[in-house]
C-alpha cells in the first residue's frame, strides 16, 4: 500500500485536465499522488479501489459540467467513499450557471470550495487555494506537530476540556492514554509517574500537573502582564473586543484585553465562516480570532487570558476592574465586549453538528434553501422571523415548538404569516431528542412531549432560535441593562442626564460593543465594526474625562431587541 495520500482530479476536457495535473504534480508530488480522469465513471472506480485498499484521499476536484453527471454529484459519490476528503468544484470563469451549485453545495456541506479555470499562473490562482484545502485535511488526518502532549486517562472530562482549549487557542497538541506504553514512559521521563492527571508535557521538557485554564494560558500564550494601569481595558476577546484592541493599540493607547476563556469568543467555535468580508471561501472562527489576536499583539496590546472580571467600579476619573484572582486593573476607559451565548438544546448529539448543519443565526442568501427542507426550533419572534425568511425559497420549513401555542410568545402578525405560508408546518409540543449523520447533519430524532413517542426524520439544517444570554451579571447595579441583561448605550442609557455617546453606557468612560449591547445586530461583521468604531469615542472621552459615577441607576425594562 502506498503511504502518500491521493489527490483526484476529474475534467472531461483533456487539455484542461492535463494542465491541472501537471501543475499539481509539480508542486505536490513529494507528498501526494495525483490521479487524473476525463471520464467520471473511471474516477468513481478509482475512488472505490482506493477505499477497498484503505488508501487515503485528501482532495477531490471535479468539473461541474460533464457528460451524464455534474461535479457536485461526483463529489457526493466521492464523499460516500472517502468522507474525510476535501472537495472542490472546478468551474469556468464567468460561468453564471455554476453559481447556484457553488452556493448550495457550500451551504449544505456538499463541497468545501471551488477552483476557477483557467488559473495560470498557478502560484497566484491555484496553489494558494489547494494549499488551504490540503492544510485543512492534514490538520485533522495527517501527521501532526505536537508542541505539547496531554497524558490523561481516557475518557477524562478534564482531559477533553484541555483539548478544546488548546484547539481553540491554535496550539498543536497530541493526546496519550496514561495507561499506554508511551503515556507511562512520558510520565516516567518527567518524574511524574504518580502525579494527578492530566499531565501536560511540553516539547522542551517542561510539564504541568493538572493545570488550571489560567496556568495553561500563561504557559502557552502570554503570561499575565505585571502592569496595573492602562488607557483602555477591553473585557472580552471576541470579534468586537479584538477589533477594538487592533485599532486602540495601533493608535497608541495602552491596551489590555481580558478574556475569561480563550480568544475568539463564540465566533471562535465556528467551523467555517463564509459570510465575512474578504473571505469568499470561508475561514474558521478560530483562525480568524488567531489572526486578530496576533495583529493586536503586534501593535502592543497585552492580554490577560482565562481570568474573569468580577467587579467594575468608578474611582474618580478612573475605572477599576477586579479580576477573579484578586488583582485590580486601573483604566482610563473600559470597553465591555463580553458577547452573548446562544441558548443550547442540551442534546449532546446535536452539539456534534454545530456549524455542520446546526446553526444559531440565520444569515446569507436564502436562495441556497431552494429545493431543501429545514427545521427551526423556537417560539419567539426571532424563530418566527427565521422560519418566514427561509421559507421564501425552501421546499418545506418545519417550526418545532415545545408548547401548545404561539400566541403568548410570538407577535400576532408573525403567527398569521406562518399560518398562511403553504410550505411551513408547525409542530407543537415537539422537541429535538437526538441527531445523526457522518460529517454533517442528516437526521433528527423528534419527541412528542405529550406521548413520549420518538420519530426520526431526514434533516439537512436545524436553526436553534431560543434566545441568547449576555455575560453581564457582574455589572448588575453598575450600568443600566435591559430586562434581558443587555447593556444600554447612547440615548437608551441617557435618562436623567446628558446623553452618552453612541456606544457609551450609563457609567461615563465605560463603553459596550458587539452582541452584549442592546440593539446590536448580533452578526460577526457588525461586532467587528462596532469594536472599531468605539475607539473614536474612547479617544473623545479620554480628552474630556468625566468622573461622575453614573448618570442614573434606573433599570430600563423594555423588551430586548
């Protein structure tokens, strides 16, 4: 059996196929075997033979228009045989007829990207894309760089938590069962044969015994700075906080970023973000966050990671933050960018498919739903708006409601529109009990809450629209919040005194941006935009500091956005 993985290319145009094969072999021949076919059936036979021999396929590129089949159909066949292979559609420049196949293919997990032909020179138009696809495959299925190794019992809840933290931090790691020969040897070599598990062994021989998240972050990233004062303290390292850090630090403000978990926030957990400006083929949330973190760091921003802020108070013209480890940080201005966490279904099987068929926001072009079915969970206005938006092009939408009615939780006009829509079914007293699929969502298990009966239904997409929770408990009584905990800014927070600036809260010098702010768009690009825009207001406040503790302590209690 050959050891190098295979790249399979299919194009019924011989000249185009030969040029693509030659280009790929010139660049990748040392690590991959390139197999090229003009006949789709020959490619299917080769993929089946490779599967039978247990040989890995890293990438399949297929032309969209071929006799008797399409590239998307061929990629579907390839996926059934080699579910871990990356898939790219090959299309001509200005081929508008291929656009729906690309949009729907990406939206429903039938392909990862597309290649445009002609692509000469390959260094500009071919190799960067192919390199990204092969990097994605290698990151999961190829040989791995291990900057540290986790020695742990398997299974281990804490061991799994550490893996997730390292993965979101972008640190290459490996896992060793503590009872395996290699695991036992690692523990002996570090003198920790009887230590509390898990043990983390670094490439330079250092070791940490059952470290806390803060201890691990200090070891792998940047030790918490010793300074106790700054111009701007940013609480939260999601998209809004990182954008603010880039602009504030680049403009000369001494900037600290404090994050209670890991850089990236909720966006950092997204497997692939396709609707962010400048990334037409998508980028993972973790990679986008890593780039933003590095960008702000290069401008001089400093980080305090894996530590929560537990208190904010005014002290003259300064704002004082108290961290959970007891340290205090004095800032001339504070930005709260702690985001909000989408409510989950508490169904472990569903969590497997987050970003691969399970989503918490509805974005993008609803035309990708053409000819497809989807489910929405929820009974509030956001769920109603989502199901109506998607139903414009979907074949069928199903709204799953735990209760017996929508009347108490959804606006009457939405209830009426849903009732009139011919392709929307509402299933009351129904909840999601399970999910199944290989690399993406394929089935849902529904439970009738009245009888307990279970039903398995095919499903390509599930939108969970049951609300979000802002991380603002620590600000209760300090700044104004709405009835759901979102921070009020600008005119909404200005009762009883001069109106704050657009992103300023009821406590002068304390700002809010991103999902945590009442009235925000709850989208990645909007959070980044708010994080960038708020820095101008910070500069204005620092030029004219206000020592007032708060404009008003009244709690605004209207409904949340």
